[in-house]
C-alpha cells in the first residue's frame, strides 16, 4: 500500500494544479482557483499547517524578492520557499484581490479546501489520503530529510514544538522519517546502529566538565547521557530537539531483579535472544515499546543467573554509555 507520493508524483500534482487554475471559465472562478492554488504551494513547498495558511495575510507575509515567508502564531517562524515555485506565487499575489482581501484572501472552510484538493488530484488517480494539506506538508519535510537537511532544521521548518507533533511526522508514511534519521545517524561514524532510540531532549544540566542530557523516547522511556562540552556545542543541543541515542552494548549490566546501585539508566524487559559462546554471550532484551536492546555479557556470569528466553531481566548502564547524535 502506497503511503506517500514520490518526487515524480509530487511534480505531476504541482503541474496539475497549474492546469486546473488555468481551466477556470469565469473571472470569479479564476480568482477562487488562484487562491486555492496558492494554498497548495504553501503546503507543498512551505510546509505550512492548514490553519496557519488559512489565517495568513499572504500579501504581507510573503517576500517575493527573498522568497521568505513569515508565519506568525504559536509556531512563528520564517520559511524559505524554493525559486521554482515563486513564478506562480508572484503572479497570484499580484492580483488586486490579494491586496484588497488581506487575510480573507486565503480564508476558506477547511472542509471545502480538503474537498478541492481531492478533486484536483482525482485526475491523476492519486489516493486522497496522499494529497491533502497535511500529507503535502509532511511530504515536504521528508524531501528535506532526503536532501540531508538535519532533522532539527526540518523540525523548525515545520514548526514542530510538541512531542505529539514530532511523533506524528515521524510516524507518517510508515515511519519514513524515522528511517531517514536512523540512516543519517548510521553514517555518523557508526557501523552498528543497534541499541538506538529516537527521542526528544527534555532536560539539560551544564557541569564544569560534562553536560547531563535527559532524552525521552516517544514511548516515554527516559535515558540519561553525559557528553563533553565540545560535543554539546557541536550538536547545538537544546530542549525539544530530536536526537538519536545509542547505548553501548559493552557497558550494559544485566540482573534478574531491580536494584539502585550506581547507574543512571535502568530498563526492563523479557529476554528474546540468547547467543551463547564459551566466553561471551550475546543477549537481546525486548522493551515494552518493542525496541530491542542488545548486551554483551560474560557467559560464566549469565550462567549463574540461569537465563532463558522469556525471562524478565533488568538492564543497567551509566550515562556515559549513552551517545547522542543530532543528525
């Protein structure tokens, strides 16, 4: 089942909108179609939310020289539009109605907008779930990730501040954004990207030698990481930033029960994999959210615990075992 439009399909839909506007048979219909076309361009290339676009005074907010759009509101931001879409945007904003109507120029009923978007795409036989304002907004975010734009910049581009907003984008198209971010992190000098979790920075504490960073995964699992001031500055870490946390499998201790001894991080789950060798055993533990954490343990130590697949165990590791990547 297709979960998103390809780049070629997005290009075809963009062309179809131009044709649909040009097919208007009366002046009043031409103005309405131009206004809807402008909404499409703001979703497709600017990543605006439907509510943001409908309240926008496009004539005042869009700088047709610098191609910058200022989006006011709770998620205020400045968004740069690509040059390729500016020809139509300049043309539509040059209409007298754009000046006369102000914020009313883009004001439509949300249901009406969605129906028109489905109607325009119908000629291309695209699934309606892939051509609405939200799908187009998220498709733009995925395009930026595919162009290797860092996720924190994509997050700012889309105006995402709440964990629920970020999680919705990461789950779009079957989790495509998650895969792109994980693939980018895999290129960050790491051959083994197991034991990785995607989460949001929810706490920062600056020390003299190190920085303590709290990361909350989207499944509400919390991790504590320690990083150097150099790495902290290099990644430009800040609250609500999405990062990938990697847990070193060689620094994870395993115990059959919980205890409080000296570790910043504690996780729990059933053993799902046991690969025993004479000296070392490779163990995989499934967390409640489905993430699998692997650990390398001395076989002699694990033998005394009498582990077996399905047995519940606790994983303990220090904050320095957690490495962060902001790519």
